[in-house]
């Protein structure tokens, strides 16, 4: 018989949304002098292990929630002092006017993984139960109402047979289940499908990031740079970022929209090309990379937000899709949704949560104003930039129409219709092999366990992906998980950094990402 834990509230995911929700709920309970058992289930070994973001934080929510947060992060929280926005040619750069949304004065460059570790300690101090190292494998139902989750079994071999140290999963039952899994959450997808919560397809991007230690002479603490153009072609949405922070640390990264059409595009290699651009190469010269990571992110905006209420719980955070594409930010929106969920639950108004978020000035109204920016780029970069300017400065987000969204995986073109992209070999000064950078993620998985990357139909790999798209999974994965060895698919599951790109981009939706054993995956420290 399964072990069972019973709590009042279960939050799945110890990211900024889940932890904000737990902390706010515990604060309200303490202020009101009531007992409320709150548990946070986290598939990483600890909070922060699976957290990867740019990251620039608008502190409007956390300043109120945890006033001492900035001092606790120390050098890993750097005030923005200067903003720049560039259009990049192959070797040139042109300064663009800074939009109001891209003005970061008052914001803070942070390590989001460090922030989540700090928030975990604050939650523990408020008697929140932290259940780290447990993957939520499935939802538990009673009369079609979610009543909690079942964690994954530990100690199964590749054939799903128990090994010597086998441990059965645990049922965690709750009166309310709050899903805060982040982008493309495993259980979030299940609940959206079961209860038909989706209003429109979600759009996604993949964000890749390296943290470098650079020469002090090249470091301008507090400088924030965003870019459009090179290395991406005009039919591919995305852009670069470069943040100078802490003591001689520089975060450089690239976001690539996962509706890109060319199957030969390799997001990791595009990031390497970005680093070779003269604007960034001079900053990195003589430095060394110390961290790497990648993670999918939601880009669909307002019209892609699903219904947030479901029988037995709610969706919060990036799993629901609160990224503001104009600001290039989502953390404070995720936190706001967590705080709102806590307040609505504690005040007996949880059934009103969905409508409250959609009409909230910070989340719903601001996302509505930029709802057409992302889909405007479907017609290419030039049209997207022109429309974004028109929407921002003329219509101010009040245009009387809303563009529809499309499925990312359906935009991939056959390889025969696309140009092969040749990427240069790494120079080991600015650019490095993927496997070298992968070591900096700290990812680990026990080899002898069921593969958590499930191919639904093996024939599709050899009859569709290879002949039609020239095996795109070998390029879109930022961790070298998928390889063709002598014409046979090899899945290097132990390389996986849980970015979820394969679950999104596979043209036949033939790959399903499910959680491996709890506590496995990347171990991000300063991302």
C-alpha cells in the first residue's frame, strides 16, 4: 500500500511562484493565528537546482513579501545602472531607442537559483514543509476532482523492475493542489488536457545562458544589453542579452523562438555565434565560462493563458504563461500570481482566482496590452519590429483586434526547402564544445532507470524526422541527448537538463518528457 502524506495545501514546484505562494499563505496564517499545513514538492535536490533564468527582477512583489531579500543575496543582486538596446549586423551594431518596457531602472540583476534557495529558507522558517527530491509523477483524483499527487517510484531499472533499493512513490493528498511547475509542466499539461482549460496554443522559446568570469577592465557592473538581429535570420524570432553583475560576472544568452522554420538551426551554436560578435567578444576576451544552462519559456502571452482554475486547485507561475514579451520578464508576474493565489485561498475566494488574474493591473492588463507583439513576428522580423512600435507608441496596446497564435512544432519546414547552416568549430577561447559546457550544469541521472524521454512511435523517427527534417532533435536539444549512431537513435538521457524543448519542438509531437527519479537533473548554482 502506498505511503500517504495529508496536508491542507500542496504546491508542486519550488520556483518563484510556488515559493511566493507558500510564503504568503504562511504569513497570512501566522497573522490570523490559524493552523494551515502547507507542503511544497520539488523535483530538484533542493530549491534552485532546476532554476535557470536571465535574470532581471522587477522587485515590486518581493520587496513587499520579503523586505530583506536583497541584503541576503549580497553580491548576487546587482542594481541595473545602464540600459542599451542594439540591432546587430554580422559584425556591426546599431543602437536602437529604448522602449518604455525595456527601461530597467529600479530593477535588479540576480541569480534566480540563488533567490529560490533563499526563499526556501524563509518558507522553512514559516513552518512550510519542503519536500525536495520528489518528482510528482501523476495527479490523484476523486470524483474528477484533483486531491493531490503521486510521486515517482525510486529504484526501478530500465525495464521498470524494482532494484535492491526500490522505494514506492508517496501519495501527497491535499484539500487544494497548486501547480507551479514552470514552463511546459508535466502535470500542468495533464490538467489542461483533462479539464479542457486551453484557450489558444502556447508559443515557446528556448533560452540559453552562460555565466562568465571576465576581466575587471571589461566589466561594467549594472550594465544591461539586449539585442535583435545577428545571429538569427529574419524569419526566426529571438534576441540576445548580456548582463554585467556581481563581482566581474557576465551573463550572456540567447532566446530563440521555437516556431523557427529551418531544421538545421542549432540554438546552442547560435549562442556561440553571438559571443563572437565584436560587441560581446571584447567583453569576454580573457575571461572564462563558469556556468551554462537552458530552459524553455512561454511566449504566447495573454491569449495563451489557460483557465487557471480547475476542480481541486489552480495554476500559477510560468506554467500558466505570464511572460511579458515587451519587458522580457516573467519572474515578478509569476510571484504576483503566487501571492494572489495565497490571498484568494486564505480569504475563501479561490474560485475567483482566474478572473482576478485576468483583470489584475500587474498581470492581466499589462499582458493584454502586448498581446499582439509576439504573433506579429510570424511575418518576419521587419514586420514584427514595425508592428511592435505601432502597437507601443500609437495604439498603446488598445488595438481593437487580437492576433491568433499558432503551434510551434507545425512551423518546421522540410530540410530540402531550407539552407544547411554550417557552424564553425569551437576556438576554446570564446566558443566551446557543447559537452564541455554541459559539465557546467551539474546534471546527473542514474543510468539504470526507465528513460524519462519517451518516444511514442519509434517508426516516426526513421520515417519522418530523419528523411523529412534531417533529424532536428540532434540540433534543437541543448544537451546532446539525441544522437544517430550508425543510423540508430541513441538517447543520452543522463545528459538531460530538463529544458522541455524536445517535448515542444518535435514536428510529430512524438517525444514526451516525464520526470526521472526525484533529485536528478541539473544542479544550477548561479543561473
